[in-house]
């Protein structure tokens, strides 16, 4: 399923953010795994969206506080805030909280690239 989606989205253009890459590296602890990730990012020309600055950081912390009862992580928060700032971005995830719980900072649902 994910490979099929990857081939579809690679044609449309992919982007990520530093928090997602940090989480991926946490889950891919071996050098060979990280080398494959690096090669994939390069091969697919995946853009890294900026997530720096005090205003972005303040928005991320505000979002984390809003959803604290659900124990979100930093990457989820960055994705939600980025979606609020970039209306054309759609999130490719199989994480059910993006369908059921997480929202953009303005309360609107996060647009998803995949409905499963």
C-alpha cells in the first residue's frame, strides 16, 4: 500500500520537515538504514520545509498544549502547524490521530493525501 502511494506522490512532489526526519532517524538507528533514507530523499528530490523561528516555535508549543491530553509529539505538532501555514500541503500518513484528533491551529481538519 505505502509503495503504491509513494509512486503516486513522487510524481506530484513530496516535502517533509526536520522533525519528521529526526523521528525517522530515531526509528532507523543503523547506518545502512539512514543511508537508504538519505538516498531516497535525494532520489525523490524531497523538499524540506522550514520550521524555524520563534513564531513557528511558539505556534508549535501552543498546539502541543492544546492537545496535551492526547500526548502528541513534536513532529505531529510541526506537521499541523505547517498545514495551517501552507494551505496546499496534504499530509501522507497512516497515523489515525490525523484523521480523528489532530487539527490545524485554526481548528480545521488537516488535509490528507490518503484516506484509509
